[in-house]
C-alpha cells in the first residue's frame, strides 16, 4: 500500500466494552501496523469518570500503536473528528464509530482503492459510520462545523458543503467486513434527545444553519435545503504547519501557503 493510513475512533464510557472489542478486532484483522487514535470523550456536564479513565489507559497500553486522547469534559463529535485528523501522523485517516463491527482486513481494501484512485474523501458502504479523508481535503472543506455542539447532523452538514463546493455527492466504496451496529440504546447522557437518542441541540442548530428551499440541495435530509450561515476556516494554520514542520530538523525554505 503506497498511502499510509491511520484509524480514528471517538468513544465514551457507556461503550467501554464495545470499543475495546472493536480495537481488538482491528488489530486481529489488519495486516498493516496502522495507528489507532482513540479519543475518549466525557459526558455532558460531567467530569470524565476516574475509574473509566484508568481502565481505558490500561487497555490502550496492551494494544500496539494505540494512542489515547482523554477529554476531561464533553467535546462535540465535530471537534473530535477534526482533531483525529489533525493529530494523525498520516495524510489519510479512516474515521469510524465506536459501534462499528470490523471483521476483515479493511485497511488492505482501502489501500488498494487509494493506490488506484488517489481519492481524498469517501464513505464506506454509503454511510458516515466509517469514512476516509485526507488532511488536505478536510482543510479545503473547512473542517467539520464545531458550532454543532453535541453529536448528530455533522455528517449531513458535510455532505451539503461537499456538494456545494464540488457539485457532486461524496463518493462511496463498497467493502465487506465492516458495518454499523447502530447502538443508539447507549448514547451519552445529560442531554435533551430526539430521534435515535441523539441530542436535540444539534438538530436545532442545523435548522438555524439551513432553511428549506426547493432550489437547494437535499443531501441526507428529507427536503432540499439552502445554507444561510457562512462557514469559516476553523483551523487556518494547519496546512502551514504540515508544509513547514520539516524545518524543525533543519531549516531549508519557508512555504507560506495556508491552503
């Protein structure tokens, strides 16, 4: 595989054993020594449970190339997806949900896709439970919208923004051996919820950002929508860092590009 790839997962204490099984499956089925970035989130208005923190750190010690990041309090899924990609040491990142079932060498299949197409953003099996993106593409799109304070709607928002920029849908790759188990029964606590136990706040924020418009884009939503909130570049210096970090070893030349 020419293009190296990392795997990123966001989890929380209600899914402690589920995510451990997922990480073990990744290690058992992946031939490549890929990094696993595991972001351990808190619950809304709770400090991260100390016993949970210790248990997850002890688990990660037993898994090679597993890098835990622990949030002392809840952070939005948009922010944590962004940070998975930012903290990855590879350009390509496979981001997946903690309730995914992983039963085959998916990394090999994705690597073949990348070698053949050089695609920079695609979902697996038509769903955002697992998608591949590059640092450059995420930067070009402006990152997942961190104004979405909780979880939910960040995927539909990105589908709309991608279509707005490229005038096409995000492509998908059909693969066997990975699927979303859709564990909506054990979602994070201390939030007003709506469908699938997802926090209501992100639905309300999406309704403020997009309004129905017959000339708009439907995407993942029931009706066509038009965006009325402007999107901003949330991490303006990331490409500058990426293009100049080699200068820490020996300064050669400065690339001043931020794009």
